[in-house]
C-alpha cells in the first residue's frame, strides 16, 4: 500500500509519525512526496527543514507543467527551501524526456543542477553511463568521466563508444575525448576527439549483396553522410556482374524559407541494355533524374516534380518497385493561392520523356470556387474556370501525330438545398458551361476554332433511417452490446440536353479513361471536359450499415452500398442500365475484416470486376494473413480471354522476439501460373537488423523469368531512409 503525502511547506503542513497538524489555509505547493511501499517512512525535521524518506520514495516536482520532474529512490533527503534532493539506492530521475539512473545522485529541482558518482542516462535515441557526472539542465551541459555512449538499451550493448571524458548536451551533441569504438567486446578504432550530433545521423554504410537473374551477382551499397535537420543524403555505388556499375546521390533537404524536397540522380553503364519498344538499341549510358520540391507559406503553395529517364526501360530495369508504383510518372510545376472559398492555380506540365504519351499543359490556369452560400440567400454556388494551351503528345512509337490548341472553359452552378419534414434532403441544381476551342495546330488535327455550350440541371434526394436494436446479440458478427441499423437511400438525377458540339467534333485533352469504378455523375467531379455529352440519367443508391460498440468505440460491423445508373435516354454507346456495383465491408471481430467490391454487367449477364478478400490481424501481432482475388474485364469486351484475373495472398509470422517471416504470392488465373512470390526472413539482433529476401517473378516479355536473392545487414539505431535501392 502506498502512502501519499502532499508537502505544503508554505502552509506549515507536515507529517509527524502519520499525524497531520493543520495551521493556516494551505496554498498550492509544487511538491508531492509518496512512499512507495507499506514500509515506507517520511519524517520531517523542523530544525533543519529537511525531509527524510526511507524504504522507497517518489518525489514529484511541479506535476502537469513543462518543468515537471520525478525522482524515485530507495531513500532520499529533501530540502524544499533549497530545492535539493540527495537520493541513494536505485535512483531514477525523469525530466525533459531524459532518464538518469544512478546509485547516488544529488539534484536541485529549481536550478536543475545534477551530480552523480556513477550514472546511466537514456532517451529514445541514445543511452549513456559513466562516472563522476556533473551538470546543469538549465544550460543543458553535462560532463562525465569513463563514460559509454550507445544506442542499445541493454547492460551489454553490441555497439558503443567508450571515452575517458565526455561533455554532453542532451538532444544536441556529445564530445568524446580519448574515445574507443567497440563492436561487442572488440575495440575497433581509437578517436582522440569525436563530436557526435544527436540531431544528425552519423556516417553509415549500407550493403546489400545478392543475386538476380537479370543482373547476376550484385552488391548494392549506400554511404550516408552525417545529416542534420536541413540536409541529408547518401551516395549509391552499385555493381552488377552482368550489367556493370551504377552510381548516384540521393539528397533530402529542408529550408525554413524555401520549403523542402529531395533529389535522386543515377547513372548506369549498362553492359546489356537490350532494345526499346521500336526495336532500336538502347544506349549503354543510361540516366535517371528525380526531383520534387514543396513550398507553402500562408495561403500560397508550390509543388515541382521532375521525372527524367534516358530510355523507357531505365526504371523498369534497375528500380522495378518504383516502376510498379507508377508506370508513367509526370513532370510538372504547380503554384496556387487559396482563399476562404476560392483557389487560383497555375499548372505547367511538359512532356519530358518522348516515350510516354501525355497531355502537355503550358500553362493551365484554373480558378475554382468551392460550394458556398450566396450572401443571406438560400442559394449556394460553385464555379470552375480555366484557360490554357494544351498539346496532345504521342509516344515516339505511335503512328499518330501531335496537335495542340488554346482552350478556355468556364462552369457555373447554383444549388438550393432543402430539408423537408426534418428527414428528407432535397438539393436541386442548375448550371451552364461554356468552352472555347482555338484553331488546332499540328499535323494530328486541322479543326477550326469553335465554341461549345452545355446546360445542365438535376436534383439529389437523400435521407437516413436508423433503428436501435439493444437486444441484438450475435456471436457470428461479434455483437454483444446491441446494435444500430442505418439505411441511407439516395437518388441523383442529372439531365444534360445535347450540346451544340458533341465529343466526336472536338479535340480531346481531358477525356474519359476506362475505369473499373462508376464515373462521377455531377460536374465538376466529372472532369472529362472534352467528353461531355447529353445525358438523362438517375443514379440509384442504397447503403446499409450495422453498428455496435467495441471498447467504447462505435464500429461498422457491416457496411454495404449498392448502386447503379438508370439511363432513360442512353447514348449510342450506352445501355439502359449501367453495371450494378456493390461495395461491402464486414468486420465480425476487431482482428478480422472482409471486403468485396463487385461490378456486374446486367445487359450481358457477366461479371465485369470484383476485388474481394480477407484480412486477419490478431491483436497479439504474432501473425497476420491476407488473401483475395482481383478480376477485371473492361468494356466493351465480353470475352473472358481479355480479362485480368489475379489471386493474391500474404502472410507474416513473428516466430519470437528476434525472428520473423513474411511472404506474398500472386497467381495469374488466366495464364494458370504463379507470376510472383516473395519470402523474407528477418532477424532482430538488438543493435543490428538482418533480413534475407528471396523473390521469383515470371517473364514479363523483356527478359527471362527472374529470381533474386539479397541480404541486408545494418545498424537499427541508424536506419537508412529509402533511397534508390
């Protein structure tokens, strides 16, 4: 049993053998002293003003404030007037995110001076122990003798620096004199003087040896130089036995005045570059440059991105993971200024790489007004206007020719939202769109200048019904505290009469892209400006949710949304009903989730798309499992030979505190073969981390089937931020 004692020295309130003597009304005191066991005793000496605590004590100074400090010890003598504590036996001092441990320690809570015969200190980043330590937390400078600094929070660290004299400023730096670097018990080298910044990462080398079918044996290496809060980076030097050398820097920078960004440069002298998509030989000297920069101040922001590749297979050959994440990256510069309801942006988007098809915007100036109320009227308004010079640039293997023109576009919409009867939401809308197309330039198009007018109207109707079911209990669904059922039906009607210019009469720069999802119905969410055509359609949606409480938090046990479009006047390339979509999420336990996204073609009675699977992630984090299937058959094809059909799975298993294993697989059902499977074995060695990565990938048409085996071994304390490798 703990015996708390609130020391109110100014009020004269003290403890004598468990009896309290109250005098004047007490005032707030910054001190609190607790006995940590039933045997703990706290005595006060009126003559000296000292308080003596034995058999376990905790001293808290200014709790709940930035100056809060806590000291625990087997025994301590406290003088509140001087602000000092002399503590003995398993002393621990916590203050400002740093922990000091010692067998004997003298500390002044007010001046923050500290003295210790032998100590151990730690934060989230570094740990230190030594002898004869003195210091002042006010100016933050400490000195010690025979000290050890390590990033390993253990009695016998695997990696540490031992020095005769050390000067430390927590969170800033440490200066070592007469220092020796140890790996385990082995001294590695001697440093007469060494300054270690806690804000900067030290020099660090990352090595990744291995074998890959496309490269042969390889060694990927990165040397990271000391970094600070403004600049950091590493230099990559790689060797691939069948391909040659590759090298380049990776930089990260941040400035208070001009923003932050990163720059990656890489050059490879490739001994086996093969040919491009035109059948022409790729140059042996291959280059990659990637730069992005972000800046913001008040309401102004700017983003710049550069993606340069010397040939179309550069990223695919050497940085396949990046290639898979973004097959065709864009380069652009966008600056914008934001106000409460409006935004002005200027976008420059050049086509940097000739082997990619894209839309070049030079520039695209856009003024946007978000939906907002018009004064004190019940009307709401939004707008989107743009002007720019656009060029459609085809890739160098295409037979099509480039073209460009000036386009100016403006959209204005007014809404009148109403709630009828307190339960029915009705929002009618009406709008106009005007677009000017300049005369086409280039061999690819010879259309004269023209104007297009679009009028549109519509109404959205929605409501929500709910029913409490306190008696509902379902072991299957993980419901034991009752549930709430929510139904949300909605109808969205959109009408656009035939424009004076239909899409086939216009040059297209913003056009529809085939998607497995249902495209937006309203403007400007539907942003295919050059593809706007007549429509008379109703979107029908019904969403059901079943909610319950788990751990005092409301969770959706079931979330199921079904929706489709009913086209009352379909265009020539449309059916009366769009495909039926179903999005469902089921969470029968906190650690089990099932998902299903389905698209069914009613007219052709076939499945267009589904992505469904299960995730298992137990709360003990010992293992996890995921499995699912992705299927997609794009319009207008009805042949399953044109489908994408992939089964995927992944699993992770933590064998114990030090070992873990993970794997993932992708099976192509159409080809009937396993296209990719990866296996990773991870070993946590306290100060170090090691993992073995084994992967297999099916031939993608450029080279033979691929097998890769790599090893990674590096210090956990100095993690390497992802660079090129």
